[in-house]
C-alpha cells in the first residue's frame, strides 16, 4: 500500500464545486480520512447517486460514504454549529452518530457567536461598500486571534473549567470595540438588525447559552492532540483528501483587497501543515473551478454578466443575502484563473484540474471564455453527447490554455457524473 | 453509522442532565415555549424536514461494504394525550422509559428499536402536537421528552390526536416498511377524537410545505379533499401495526376509536404507568415472540396487578396475533452483521455472492484507484 494525499484547491473566489470533487475523489479512491482546512463558513454541496443532497460545513464531503473527517489545526470551527450539523445528519440522513466520524485538533481555532455579531455589524457599517463576508464570524475570530492572543479560544479550551471566563473575555473585548456603534452610520434598512445584534451581544443569558452549547460540543466531539494528524492519520496506508474552504482569489495576501478572507487559502500552507506533521508520502494537487466564472459576494469580477444568470444558474443559488449580496456569473475568466495558478506556484504546482458544472455549459450549447479583457470567445460544442468526447473537448481547450492537464470533468451533480481520466 | 443502544446507565445520566431537580420534566421547555412561542425543532412536527425517518445503522467496511450494526430498525411511535387530567403523562413516560425499552426489546429480539414518543393536545391549544425524531439511545430520547410542551390545563372533549396520526401515516419514512414489514404505532388517550382533518391546522402544525413533503414521501394528497380520520388510519395500517390504547373506560371514547381503528385495535390501558407492559404485550403477540396464554404471567411478572393483567389479557386477545410474523419478508429481515453493497439497498448481499464475486461487483467503484 502507498500513502497518498489529494489536495483540492478552489482556483476562484469560492463556489467552484469543491464539494462534489472532494466527494468524487474520496469515493473513487476510497479515502480513509478527509482533512478539513479553512473555515466552517464554507458550504460544500454534495449530491450522491443514492439521492442524498447536503451542503456540508464542518463534516467533510465524504461523510455519506462513512469516511472520517479530521478538522485540522488550520480550520476555524463553530462548536455550536457542530451540534446543529450533527442533528441534521442524524435525522435527515440517518448518520446516527456523526461524532464517531469526527476528530478535531485541539489547536483548531473556535469562532463564537460574538465574532459573528462583530463581523456583521462591521460589514453593515460599510454601507454600500461591503467587503464581502458571509458574516458567520470565522474571519473575525481569526483577526481577533492575531490581535488578542489571550482571547484565543481553541477546541482544547472548550472543556476548561474557566471556559466561561474566556468566552466572557471575548465578549468584553468585542463590546469595547463596538462601544461607539451608536455613533456609526448605517443604511436605514440595517438599523433594526444592528440593534438586534447589539442586544444579543449584551444579553447575559445568551452568554450562558453559548457556554452550554460549546461545552456540549466538547463532550460529544473527539478532540485530539495536535500530533494526532501525524501520528494516526498520515501514517495510515491508503488515501486521504484535503478539503479546503474558500478559493485562491480570496487569499488574505494574494486575493483582491479588501475583498479577501482573513486566512491563507493557498495549497502551500496545507503542504506546510502536512510536512510539519511529518508526512513524506505522495501528494496530488488538484485545482478546481467551474466552467464559467462565479462570485457570491463583493469583489472584482470583470466578466460578470447579469444576462447569463438564468442560463447558468437556472432555478438555483440566486437567493440574495444581506452579507454576500447577489450571485454573479459570467464567461470563464482565464485571466483570473492564470493568476490563481501563478500565485500557487504556476502550472507545475498542480497535477490536474477538475472542471465542474460543465453540463450546464453543454446544455446552453455554447461556452463563453475570456482570454483577455474585454474579449469574449464563443466556443461551439461538437455535435455529440458522448461523455468521452465532451471530456476531451473540455480537456483539450483548458489543458492548452492553462498548461495543466484536465483530469476530471463534471457532467452532472453526482459522483457518477464526474468523468476522470 | 452508530451502534449505541439504550441502557439504564445512560438513562440515569440523561435524566440527571436534562431533567430539573424540581417540577415537571418539561418545565424548561414550557418556559422557553412561553418566551418564544416556538417548539424546539427536535419535537416540532415541522422541524428537520418534517418527515420522520427510521433508518438502518451501518458502518462502512474497508472493503467498501456497509455492515448493519444492530439489526433491522423497528420504529415504535407513540403519541400520548397530555390534555386535562393527562397533563402529567410526559413525566410518566419518562419514568417508565427504561421499562418500556427493556420489555419491548425483549419481545423484539434482533431488531434495532427506534422510539419516538410524542404528545398531542387540542386544536385550541398553543401546540397541537409535539412529534420527536426516532431515537435509539437514552440521551436523545430523554432530551426529546423534556422538550415537549404539554398544555396540561387545556383540552376539551373530543381531542385531536388525528393530526399526529396523519403525520405517522404520510410523513414517516421507515426502512421496515420498505422491506415489507410494519412498524408500531400507538395513540394513548381517554377521549374520543374527531372525524375530519383541516388543511389550515395541518399547515399550522407541519408548516406550509406539508403537501410538498407528503409528495416527497411518496403520497399524493389533495389539500382540498383531505382524507378523514378513518381513511388516515386505514392508510397507516398499511405500514404499521397501529393501536389505540384507551385509558379509562368511557363509552364515547371506545365507540369513536372502535369505529376508526376497528375493535381489534382498541386496547385497554389501565393507567399510563402500564404503557410498557401493554405495548410490549401487543408487540410480542404481533411478532409471535409471546403467546397469548403467557401474557397474563408476563404482565404479572412485570408489576401488573392481577385484576389489571386480566383486563389487559381480555383486551389483547382480540388483536391480530402474529400479524408481523405472517408477513412474507418476516423471516428474511436483515440481522446484525449483514453486509450491504449500498446503504440504500433494501437487502444485504448474499454471503456467497460476496465471496465469489469479482471485486468490482462488491463495491470497488468503477475507475478504480488508478486515477492520478
């Protein structure tokens, strides 16, 4: 047996279809573990050939297959969210003991609802110039951890006797940071929401509630030492998959400021984590993106074309929320893709590409690609519904334009619709 | 995934954790409901996708197959009247829970017991129904019982358990029924019910998406032509051994429920405290794991008085004895340790097939592990 790790990296600003790709690789290669990095706010959709359909947050996209999830030290978790996700998995999908499939590195950073409140209030204070956030507090927890080391809550702290004091300390700091909130300007439509957030922040019963839920999560979850990754997971024969949140274009350094995540999203940081854990086996790096450009949230999107929304996203994902705004789509942006590949180390940093949602392009009959702004090339499909030929058509074009071989093309929602070569 | 089952130890730990030292077990939930006007989603009939599911528990094996960890899941859904004088019934159900589990598991050997004990009130109450999830471990069953919000002082005659029976019929998905077996369903009350079901009440209880969910679960119901209570029970009987357990001997109650369930499915329950004994006697007789001549002794051995035991025996003598055992697939039901190719498959693979088939047919996905 060999040891092999697949790293799946979104080469866009997120929403690239990582969920289905991770699920496909983990299923096909019979992975023993999926290792999560990034933040819990990532929602990774999986649709199985058995009919299950769920957007995973903290459990990995291999959960329906009974594959174990390890939340690494490079993941920001929501302990309360773990309880909610576990109940959904239990009652809707018959995964009766989801915590038995989960281990959490004791050093994983915990976001609290207070970080979420701070994130949402700050975003609302930006009025019509949003940074682009989901507002769950994952990024805010990271930023606070950089600023106030004494207020860091890690998974291993959840069972501490003085945990409530730590939590209260986070709240006090956020209360202090937001003490002038009454003088800030907000859009008229946001004022009521801000007031609700402030009330929650100051509600002592809410503090008790959070403590109770966090402690409950700590009881149910198997929180393991930082060396568990190297000692127990990476020493196993077989395959593991790295499932990361976000995309390269929201990397805190190489992303487009200010529309970036607080964390680093490049695969080299994951590789460093594996090296630090003593891993010396084979690594396979897969870059993922949709066959068209997509962005949910603020940030530059030169090829955005509102007219393409209905044809590319029929009946789905068009809901607007206060923090991410509308989903935007447009022709595949090879300029941004090349940039993403370059900041990851160039084409040689990847062993293959996985192109998702190609079926939607096929349905529409033409493929719009932008090689340089503002020119759009329209590609016509060969007259075939042969999956092999469609794969080759996609692979030849993108392989040539990006210098990386295409190894997976998604022609539908389930793992059976993903063609791998 | 998961292989824990109910035990006295975990029950004790759960009651310590979820039940307040003083007052009714549901005190916290009642207070919360008073503040928010809402039920906890675990017991809200509209919560967690509306449909209640009783599914097998599997563990994925390294060869890609799914191992059944406990046995064929057997759902036992009960809805207990908590109106008026029956307002304390959640505390009773909680108290007798270990006995209920032990007795039922004794007459259901080899099954994975999945229990959902809810409560019902009246349409004029704040909450007409609390419908929990099917559960198999003490912590979750106890937690859900403590999340119920009984009306206590409310309730008139008749009552409205038929909304709970409606959910049991059209909003329940069970593996047992997929393989041609039936689960168990009990309605416990001292009052008659009503004949008709109202669309507005259904939406109030189960949410606006109720008819979409019913369709998702494989039934077609026209909201403008709803089935009657009798129709609903007749449909329920296709997937469950359903019974009305009558507390107190009032003629209007007997008359109403006999009309709905048939006389053979209305069984006397001398008091809610004896729910475990009566349920297990019914289940044992239906499964063929208890003989009618042994029922009286079985009841007496389990703390039922002589007179109550005689009453119960007279009552259960008329139920469809052996009804489960006579179902064609009864002897074929999967057992602990059986291997399934897919977790959604109806039947396990034949062990012979497993040893002789090529690897591809036993779970190795096509494409194999040769990609990259």
